[in-house]
């Protein structure tokens, strides 16, 4: 079972698998700073640089907050999901299989 956009968790993860304390985000390339060093100076940098930097800082804060709450955070870039959804799904499956094998404490 999974839930989408849990409003009670920091950052409203796109998918949450409570049983394995797993929070999954699919981050938009532009909004979350994919290849930021290459792209930050392209269009209207005085507006976008502070905006995207705040988004990136918020992402880091959300990761830390969820980790402190006992969640594992997985983030995928929008382009990764579009180009190779299967690989992204396999990463999630591998995490779950590993958690099962290691008998990671799960929420019942």
C-alpha cells in the first residue's frame, strides 16, 4: 500500500510507503535545480537564482526532517522518471526487498 501527497509529512512526498517508512519524491528538473550549475545563468538569473536556491534548501530541510522521523527518502529527477521509469521502480523495489531481508522495523 502507498499514499500520495501526505499533507501531514514535511514536503508532502509524492508517494509514501508507510510499512517501510519510505518517502518518494519526483522532483521537477527546473524547479528543484537539476544541473543547476549549468543552467542557473540562462534566463532572468536575478529572479530565478534565489528562487531555485530556496527550493533546493527546502528539499534538504525536508530530507533531514523526514530522516529524523525515521523515513528513508528517495528522490528521482523528472527526466529520470520520463527516460527510464523501470530503473526508478527497480530502485524502490530493491529498497523494499532489502528492508524485508534485513527485517528493518516497519510500521504496522
